[in-house]
C-alpha cells in the first residue's frame, strides 16, 4: 500500500515538536495539529489542494485524515512510534526513536521542508492556547461546523463555509498586524476566538 | 453569521501571546510555548495548590537582554523533572537554553522590571498570569484544577462525572448552571433547563478530556435520546450520555409547567437501553457505553405558591437513591450505573 509521504513526515514532525514541548500526544492530538497546520497554510495564502491530504468528518473523529491515521499506523508498525499508557481515556503516542532514517529519507524533499513552519506553529500554538481550546476552536471552524450538522460524513475546507473562514483570517491579520513570520500568534488568537474563550473566563466560575 | 470584529479585538487585547509577539517578535511566541512546557513539566511533580509561596518562572526570548542584574546569581541549576521541595522557599525560576531551570532567590526581584526583557509566568495562590512588558495577562483556566497546566488527578469518565456532581451541581458552582434556576432559593427550575444542563456538562467534559471529542448530539428526539457523545479517536470506544432532570419547573408567573419524579429517571434508563440496542445494530464495530445522568432538583411539599421550605423538606431527596427496575446496569455490559446529581437548594 502506498503511504502518503506528507502525512508520514507531518506525524513525525508533530511528535518531535510535541515531545520537545512536553505535551501528551494522542491520535486525536495529531489529527488536530495536522488540521491546524493546514489552516495556517491557508492563512499564509497557500491553496489547500496542495496540502497533500484531505480531512473529513467521520464516525471515528472530526477533523479526520485517513492518510494521517495510516501514517500513525505505519510508524507504529516500524517501531518509530509506540503506544503508551492511557491518559484521560486516550492512548498516548510515544516517539521511540527520532525517526532518523525516515527523516533522512523524506525530510530532504523540498516540498516537505516548506510545511515545517506550519506544523511548528500549530504545535506551539496548541500549547499556548491549551488542548481544550484547540479542540473547541477546531470544532467551531466553519467547515467543521457545517459538516457536523450533517448526518453523514463530508469533506472539510470546501464549500460556502470556507468564505467565512477567509473572513476570520482577514480579521485576525488586521487585529494582530505585522507580517506572517509569526504564525503562532494568529493561531492562538483564532483558536481563542473560535472557542469563545477570554482570560476572564475563570472569573466567571464561582470558587 | 459573519466575523465578530469587536470580539476579535477584545480577545487580541487580552491575550498574553499578542503582547509577547509585539514586544519580543516571533521568537517571543516560541519562548512563551517553551515557558508553558516548562511549567507543565514542573506541575507533574508539584501540585500548585500546595505551593507555600508564589511561583514565578521566566524565560528570556532569543535576542533578549542580560537579566542577571535583576535576578542575581542562580543558587543552582537542575533538570525540571527533578524539582520538588526546592520550591518550598520563595524563589524564582529561569528557563535555561537546555530546557533546565536555574533557581534564584525571589527576594528583591522586581518582576515588572524583569518582564521588560523576559516573559514572566506567576502562580500566586488563586491568581495566575503572565507579565509582559510590565503588564499582567490572566491565564484562562477552563479546567477544574488550580492551573490549566497541572495534570488532572482523575482519568475515567465515571470519576469525572462524580466530580462534576460534587463540584459543579451540588452547590451550583457553575455560571452556566446558575441559569437553570427560576428562584433565588433554588427550589424550582426554569422551564426547559435541559439544554443548559447539557451545555454545562459538555463544557466540563471538554475540559477534562481534551484528547477526546465531546459533542452534543445533533438529533435530539424520542428516537435519539442521547445528549452528549464522547469519542476517543484511537479506539472504537464511545460514551453516550443521556441527561434527565427531576424536580419542578416554574414560569416567571409562578405557574408550574412540569413535575418530573423518579419515574422519569426510570423511563430515561429504558430509553437509553433501547437506544444502545439500536446503536449496536447500526455500528457493531464500535464499543459504546451508555451513561444516564440524572440532575435531581426534587424538593418535598413544593407547590406553586411556595417561597421557602424547611430544610427537612428542601433536602429530603438529597440522599435518596432511585431504584431502577429493570436494573440495566446489572444485566448489560454496555450500561453504566446511573449517576444521580443532587442540586442542593440554598439553606434558608
């Protein structure tokens, strides 16, 4: 079976970055970070058609990429990743080795180097925003919301709802200002906006 | 629905990362993530609720200045995961290049001045914030822990639901649930409180299980009684939660609209059992477990005109469990024992 090199490379990059950031990583985390990375590429003006794999709504999860799921499986089979203890109901994924040979084989591909900044920004943004805000923010992404309202599955990042996403990105770009060197800050702002959080949320809870 | 620009601006104004980016540039944002990861590691060994002194931790972004004139000389440097009792006395931690922490004496350190050249995180009893360029930015804490960077102490859904019952429902310690009540003494519920209860529980479960997908069910009718679905992506394991409430609802004109007794809980159990049968047929490869959650707001001797109740009547049902017959939890492996959450009235 042909494995998607972008997906394999992305899973490795996410696992390595999250390991450095001391973050618990599960399959759901990887799917979410991969999706956020794709959104950041879109924010940066890249067409989603060039991302290399698609996301959709499924019974297993949303957003979900079959290529990412397959990449995780193949990395477990090859011993690069292992399945650890259960954390909050989900199995933790662990990086067993740094994927040296795999990284050497696929990391040199030019088309894969360009996406590193999106993956890094998504991992770092997810840490700053918090895992809860990451999940909630992505759940409210316009094309995800549209897909979730349907009984059956559907592809994400397409259709009329995409226009609202573009509007949100334009608003963030205006609010945050500056160039696109820093993708972490807009990712956190967007996730926080979509999750409906503000720093005063805690003040609203009684002690 | 378009983009809410004013909300976007407010969020931008309040977030520490925006201030960090403006003050330190792109390297600042990365440094902030590093700082949070160090705090996360610290809290694996240290419970922030048990800290005896404020805990400031700082990181100097790449290109930042020398802060030694502000913090002095480090007492020692060590790996983050080895730090435990060293924090018993007042100290300030600095993140080093190698991801370790240097420990400095906190006495006399001007944190605001430090924040001109470093990003400073502070946990101080019930306050948690970042200092950036002299300004504080609160840390949003949607969790039940003292800090969102601390490791939760429970892992199972059962445990989480029991904690929700105790910490949120019992004394209505949730601003969302506050909106359920029709009166100040919490004798009556407002008509149709189900969606509010569901929203409160859904939010709580999202915070407790950030690695799972927690979603309200879109199709809510008699044939689809499930209110919340939780899916863990790595396994074909799923929790289906059905919420029922007991008690009396009353309008603002003091008309009782509904009176739900224990029978409603029993009906809910049957509904859920029937749904689990249908779900098994529809998706035989998925292991679903049904949870019946009962918000119990029953009071004894409550009539339309009641404005207050003696404690013996108000709290009559607090410790009275509901008998279920049939007892699905005893005969099925996909049915968890119902969890009753008694919502206390305010003591007169």
